[in-house]
């Protein structure tokens, strides 16, 4: 069969589109931009002409492009709502999410994408990011180095690409907007297949160190308030070929060196570890909050790091998000929350926007006890479903996530004002409010003393836990 030149062109276009799809690169060139389909420059026009600035309209509003519960300037429990949350847009999901999954090609073709992975496209995307942030009305954003700028052929070339995009980001940020946190992508490139800090290959360890060094520098330059380590490939697939002790030692040395460098360049941002139990590795070393806290204590890093708790990671580790946030809080290391949720019927990290008001209320119970998260915040590490393909869906998803957490905060205010849940918990432990309870809690009651008391008192009377009553009180606040 003979093909006309136009048909050959179509086949070549399809092939290049397929190649991009397979390696998770940029999405297809939209049909209506055919003539601009090859590195079409920076495009300084408006990206969301149909979307107004998002405003608060109150719970009775039916406008999908308005807040119903999140009212930035409103004071709840002594703080403005915007200061409780410090919401942040995640660049990778919102601007690099293509809708591709392990079984299917990209589904999203945003009008500003030109199908290339060029520097010009990276800059154009950055302009879209700041228009989005401005219209949504938030001040913070999060990024991986390689999401915002393309990889080069050498480390120097990658760094130069990053510098160019970061310079534009700095200009577009203005005086108010800045990163909640930055991070280095140490999981996508094949060199990191055994991990970065825990790779069995010394050269990879050095490369990862160089990449993190640069990512800390640009986070600092952009005024970032935190720096995150998510060790997607810092773990193992089999213990049979893995020296786990040596890998954990290496990871600790890597984090120590990151702290030393941060101090050397005067970056005062908080260093955060983001626990996740597995995926893509079979076992990730930062399994959950408790495992991460133990690692930090063992290596003397507990004072230098806090945790970034992600709700979907919490459920993958067999905990609730509330449990993970509370565990971090009790260890004094609650630093940030990646606000998302999983699907109870799907076994992987689906990174959905949080829309469960009960879950949001439980998370906010801990956040309020923590006095907020600053200098951390709530980062929307969440993506549209593959089947959601309208530009306005990006806004609707963020509005819905912000409103859900805002309802959580409002519910916590009701629960605190009502007081009966606090009273139930206080009453449950009230036997320890006694003189002997105080001795126990001060570590001054030895076993001989307690044995004497047990004999003197006889069989203790054990009261009800009142769990259903606690659940009833909680439900009535939702
Ligand atoms: Mn995350």
C-alpha cells in the first residue's frame, strides 16, 4: 500500500505521540493548534479566559466556580482560614498530569500544550501555573525539579535548563507567591532504578546528591519554605539481593549532607520526609510516620526533619490519615500535609482530591491541636481522574478539595465549642487525675508500690469506653 505524503505525516505524528505516551512525556498536540505543533514559543496570552477569579459565595451557591465553605479572610478558632490551610498547587499533577495510566495513553490535551518537551514549553506551562494560582487565589505552589524544566544531556545542561525556568518563575511569582516546598525527582530517570541515596551504585549516589543540592538551591532562591524528600525508589524489591543496613546508613548520610548544605547556604526551610509504604518499590524505607520517626531518632536527625503526611500514603500503609497526622504531631514532627485521598476499592495511590467531610474533619482535629502547620501547609498532591478532560475541571477539583477541608475546620470549631467530645475523653482518663495517677505519669510509681495498691483496692471497676457516643457527637458536627 502506497501512502500520500500527508498520510505518512499522520503516521509519523502518531508514532511520536505514542513514544511520548509510553515514556510518560508531554501529551498529544491538540488538533486546533496544528500549525503551532512544534515548539511554538512562550505564548504570553491568557490561559484560562473562560475562568473568573474564584470567589467565596457561601453554602447556598450553586456556582461550580465559587467557594461555598472556604472563605480566606474569615477567622475561625482565632486564625484566618487561609492561614490554617496555606493551600498549595502541585505543579506535577496540575500541569504535567496527562491522564496516562499503565494501560492507557494520555487523555488530556490542554490548549497551551504543544506536544514538545522544550524549554519554551516549560516556560509557557509556568505562565499557565501562575495564572491558575492567581485565579484560584492561593499563594503557594510545589514542584519537582524535572517537572518544571526538561532534563538535559548532562547534569550541567539540566541545571542550566532549570535555572532558565526558575528565573521566569521568580519573575512571575511577584512579591506574594512562593513555593510551599520544592523537591528533586529521583525516581523517573532509569539511573535511579535502584534508588538515589540507597542505590547500590556509588555514581548514582553522587548524581542524586548533586541533583538535590541544586534543587535545594532553587527552592531557596524562589523563597520556598520547606524542602521534601519522597523516596519513591529508596527501598527494595527483594531482601535477597539487598544490604538493607548499608542502604539505611547511606540514606542517613545523604540526609545529613542535605542538612549541612542547607545550613551552609542559609536556607532556613524545614526539611520534610514523606512516608509511603510501597509503590513503586515493594518496600519503601519511609514506610509510615512511626517508621520514619524511628529512622530519624536512630540517626540523630529527629531535630532536623519533620514529616509530610500524605493521606493516600497513610491508607496504603494500613492506617487512617488521622492516625498518621496524629502520630507525627505526637512526635513533634508534623510538618505538612499532602491533601489527597485513595479509593477503598482500588489498591494503589490514586491521588484523588479529598472530598470526604468526615475524613477532613478528623485530619483538622489534629491540625488544630497542632496549632496549624506553618511553615508547612496543605499541598494538593492530587490529580484529575483520567476521564476528566475539561480545563475547568482543574479549577473545580481544587475548589472542591479546599471546600472539603474548610468544612472540616468549621466542624472542628463546632466540636470544640460544643465541648462534649473533649469532656468524654477527659472523663475517660480522669482516674489518672488523682494523686497516684500523677505519681505514675511522673515515673515515680514502682511495681512494689503498685502491687500494694492493687491488693488494697481489689478488683477495679472498669467503665464503658462510650465509642458509639463519641461517634454520635462527631457525626452531629458534620
Ligand atoms: Mn505526595
